[in-house]
């Protein structure tokens, strides 16, 4: 484990202080490394996969087929292709920094104080990290509004979107919080819990490049499966966050509404899931491989 335990106190205050201070600095440096690697991994991923995410977003919101969503983006033009990238760039870099960093911090804290089995302790740490990430919901909220062409005439950048929402009160920034909480905690538990076992099932890596390939496969496979599993939750989240003002409908009410609109067919509820699956393979493959690669360098 990367986090060392503080040394026992001794009678000679000055003799013990230096090692304790050194250990504290080492622990802080080890912890900070996870935040930095998570941040850089997210930045790399967003820069590569944003156009794919935009196609997926249109499918989630309007139930379009892939070719129709792509055709819609073509009509919007190249100038608007990366419109809305700033909120996810800010949100995802911070979210993944928190996801990896807080998981390590919470794990160290719980393992040093709790007497529960390690699997249960690390699962709790993953859930806590995912729940904490939800504080960044306003960035995900603004990203949804900027990507929805129905709001193109209301604002053209992140600042304007935040300014428009301000008039509705702080609660408006956190519209869609419930599905985000339902998604973040459980998905973090599964991701951190299964990442190690899956990698152990892959052929043993004997070089840096082989390790990167294994990390890419491991992250990509997990991301794709979890993305598919929580896809309906994201559909509800997108619908809730595309609204400005008005009633704050419950998760179940919005889900039922979408279910009825899509002819009560499960396949229609998962429309766009195949693209999300392939995007998640690429996205989480990049994230996991970049994170582990940087972790070894620092």
C-alpha cells in the first residue's frame, strides 16, 4: 500500500519529530500522485473521445439512431463540434482526480481504523469517493445544456450557461443529482473491486508496452460493461438535466415517462448503448492505461 503509517511517539520529542515529518511528507506525496495521474488521464481521454460522446448524447436525449445523430452534428457544422467541451474537461479532470485520489485516501483511512474485511473496507472507500464526486454535478449539468441544440439560442459558452442557471437558484445547478449518485457509488465499487482480478486473468506482462495493453484492456472492458449496465440511469439523468426551470421530477417519474415515450420497449431505452459500449472501451482503456503508466513514472 502506498500510504505509510505514522511512527509511534517516543520520549525524545526532537529525535522522533523528523522521521514523523518525513513520513507525513512521503504520504502526502504518494497521495497527491494519484490525484495528478487521474487528472492527466481524464484530460487525455476527453480530448480524444468528445466527438463520440456528443453523438451519444444526442441519442440519449432524443432516441435517435446513430446515423441520424451523426447527420445532425454534420448539419450543426465543425465550428460547434467541440462546443461544450470546457465543462466536461473541467468536470472529468476533477472527477477522475477525486475518484482515484479519494479512493486511495479513504482506503488508507478506513484500513487503519476499521476492523472490517479489506474487501468491504475498500468497497466503502470506492462508494465514498463516488459520492464525493457528485459535488461536481453543476459541470455535468452545464455540459448537457451546451450539447442540446434546443438551447443553442440561449447561450454559447460555459459562463453564460452558469449565469442563466443562477437565476433559478442553487438547486437548479444540481438537477439530476439522484441518478448521478445512483451511478457513481456502485460503479466505483465495481470498477476498483474488479480491476485487479481482471488484470490477473490476462497474460502476464513482461514489458512496459505489455503492461499498457493489459491496463487498456482491463479498463476498457470494465468501462464498457459498467457503461452498459448504468446506461438507462444516464438516459434519465440526461433528460432531467436538459430541462431549465419548472418542476423537479423524481427519478422514477422521469424513467416511466421515457419508457412510455419509447413504446415500452427495452431496446429503445438502450438506444445508443452500442455506441456507448465502444466509446467506453476506448475511453476507459485510455484512462486506465494512462493512469497506470503515469503512476509508474512518478
